[in-house]
C-alpha cells in the first residue's frame, strides 16, 4: 500500500532575515550598479546564516509506519501544489501569521487537510481555530505521533493539546533525511535544553517552553552531533535560548564534544565570563561566537522589563573575558526600553568601544502578542496599532516603531536611534570589527556588512514613519 504523504511547511516573515528570496530585485540599472548589487546580494545571502526550522526536522523525524514526511521551506521553495498531500502541517510563527493563514485557506480550498502548530497557535489557539482543520497546541514532539496514527486510521481530531511539557530526557533523535542541505548556511542545528528560568517581559520563551530548564541526555546529543557530521561538516548552531543556563550540564556536554573538532555558535548570558571552567570548555569545544542579550545599559530599564540576571556593572568585564577566551560576542541591545533616556545612545557607543563587541545588534523593541510587555503597553495606550489586530504589527527585524517609548517622545527617539545606527553600522566599522575579532573574521565581516545594509533599510522605514507622524500632527 502507498504511504500517506505529510508535508511540513515553514512560512517566511516579510523581513530580510528570513532568506535570500526576500532580498528584492534592484530597480536601478547600469553595469557598476548591477555589479555592486550583485556583490551585496551575495554578501547578504551568505550573511543571513539561514538555518532550517528545527521544529519541522523534529516532527519529520517521528517514525510512524505508513507515513512519509517532506519539508517545504517557503524561504527557498515554492509550494508543490501538483502533488497529492494527505496532510499539510504549517508552522505558524508570530511575524508570519497572515501568510500562514492565507496559505492554509488556499490549500483547504483545493481540498487539502491542514494542521496548524507552532508558537502562535500555542499562545492564541482561539485565533487559529477557523484557519485550520486541525490544531496542535504546545510542543508537539510527542503528540505528533498521535496525530499521525489518527491520520492513518482516518480519525483526525480537531484539536491536540499538549497538557504537559515533553520530558526531553526520554530520548528522541533528529534526522535530516528530508532536508535539502543546499538551501542552508548549515543544517547542523541542535537544541540541548528547553525552557528558561528567567522572565524578561518582552520574551515568549518562558511562556511557550516554561520556566524549568529541561535537558536532553548528554550521550544522545553527542550521538546527534556525530550523526549530523556525516553529511554536513559545516558550523553547528546550538539553538538553546541560554546555552549556559545550567552551567554544570553545559560543562559536561561541551567537554564531551571536544573530540569532534566542530565550530559552533549559540546564545548565552554574559555570566559565562565569570565561570572560567565553562568558558574553557566552550572554547575548547569550538565555540566561535555567542549572542548575549545586553538589552539596556540603564539598570532601571532592565528591571522595568524584569531582566534581573545581567547587572550592567559586570557586563564589561564579562564580555572582555569571553572575547579573551577566543570567542566572538554578538551583543544584542534594545534601545527604547521603559527607563531609557536619550543618553542611552551615547552609552551604547561608549560600551561598544569599551568591550570591543564584534557584532552589535541595536534592536527596536518588538512587543510580541502574548508577552507581558505587549499587554502592558496596550493597557497604557502606548501601542501604535490596535492590540487586537496582530496583522498590523510588523514584528520582523528592524523596521518602524510599534509603540511609544515611556521617557522619550517618538519624534526625538527616532532621530536618536537612526543617528546611532548610522554611526555604529558603517563599512569602516565592519572592517575594523572583523580585523579585531578573536576568531571567525570573515563571518564577522559578513555579518557587519549585512547589518550596514539592514539598518539602512530600517532607517528608510523610520524616516517614512517620521513623515507620517508629522502629517498626522
Ligand atoms: C532559531 C530561531 C529563529 C530563526 C529560525 C526560525 C525558526 N522558527 O526555525 C530565525 C532567525 C529565522 C528566527 C526569526 C524570527 N523569530 Co525566532 N526564534 C528562534 C529560536 C531561538 C529557536 C526556534 C527553535 O528552533 N525552537 C525549537 C523548536 C523545537 O521549538 P518550536 O519552533 O517552538 O517548535 C515546537 C512547537 O512550537 C511545535 N511546532 C512548531 N511548528 C509546528 C508545526 C506543526 C505543523 C506542528 C504540529 C507543531 C509545530 O512543535 C515543535 C516541537 O515541539 C526561538 C526561541 C525558542 N525557544 O523557540 C525564537 C522564536 C521562535 N523567535 C521569535 C521571533 C519573535 C522571531 C522573529 C519575529 C524575530 C524578528 N523580530 O524578526 C522572526 C520571525 C521569523 C518568521 N518566519 O516568522 C519568538 C516567537 C514568538 C512567537 N510567539 O511566535 C521566539 C520564541 C523567541 C522569543 N524570544 O520570543 N527565529
Ligand atoms: S530573553 Fe532570554 S533570558 Fe529573558 S526570558 Fe527570554 S530566553 Fe530567557
């Protein structure tokens, strides 16, 4: 008997971070201009570091007799409409809800059965109910098998709700069998823990994955790394939100990974700089770069957003110590948090000089529905769009303001932010940072050049918004 075909789909957001297909075509002509655009595009393509959706890799690795999985990543492929799919699963991410629902409507009109899952479905099942035949609410690692069995037996239910967060130590293996390896910067994406003990109010992770850090078995992660290396020797991305959340676990794991001679990147707290043993394990196991969330340099701002775990006065020393261990630091700031004043811009510049951060990210707060900050800004009347109309917010990277900062009028904030990004993201600074980076110099250069381009786009959106604000006055 033929197997039932299940297609899992990842939908892009409307932002440049989401893949080369979104770069847009040049509207200018001329040989030199085309050459410049061509070079820029190739830099951007490489610097986007596009990685496959781990969620869909996990689901497609669930083995159920009589079922075959396929993945379609719409960042790189078009939807294969000419085939008969017995079930289409769409991952719905905040930032790409509208296109996800539009796709679902199209497919359902053609008679396909659609199951919706992912972060947005988990937080807002009621808003998703009308848009799919089946909803999966929560982390689907275990419940997906139930869905597949029901599909096989012709008794799919309307809703599958994960009552208890999956125990990751029970063991599952992730394969890349249905991925097209060529699309991606690397396909080596691994998650070792889930959940976050902290409660930053702009973040969804503790809402989606809980406050308790759940670990995978170390031998299993080691086996996964070994297996992944067989068909892709490129860099590894550890997708844990805080790869040093449990320091003892992290040290044991990364010591075991030393013999594999990999290079890896991940996300950590700057606290790492105060744990010499863990830093040593990270460096020896091939850690090349870590993203650290610095957010505001005003302690009272971090407190206002419930971020208590990285005291500003220890940041400089911690970042220096991480870089001295040979690991690049991507420092992520959010300018415009509640207690920030206009002086924040200068503080960020000075901090970048002081620490030598290799790749700065100077973000605008994206209030994601379902977070505490979204609710608070809405209650305080500071959102620039209707709280019930999630589609009107462009959550993707950079771009225009979605709310009014508390202490800085928008009309002052926007010029201050754009002046800052103009200074920080120059081609000259990109080369300087690459030259000073402790390792991965060409990646640091690429990323910084990519940001020269992205922040330029963001400034255009903001200047458009300034004009609209002036007209509305
Ligand atoms: C890697 C990553 C990215 C990568 C890759 C995207 C991806 N999703 O693979 C990139 C850089 C592209 C990215 C971009 C963005 N991201 Co992001 N990202 C992450 C990160 C760090 C890891 C994602 C991951 O692999 N998790 C592990 C997997 C196993 O979990 P999962 O994706 O939730 O999948 C499980 C369930 O949701 C469910 N599921 C998921 N899909 C489906 C589909 C079906 C059919 C079913 C049944 C079940 C199901 O089952 C899975 C297994 O348990 C998460 C943080 C996190 N902890 O998840 C943020 C996170 C997902 N990102 C977030 C955001 C906000 C964004 C951006 C909007 C950022 C921006 N401002 O531009 C964009 C939007 C991109 C888009 N297309 O919409 C938020 C999402 C909040 C929300 N409510 O949706 C998160 C949670 C971070 C946060 N701090 O809040 N991101
Ligand atoms: S921002 Fe980072 S530390 Fe804060 S709650 Fe989210 S994952 Fe945890």
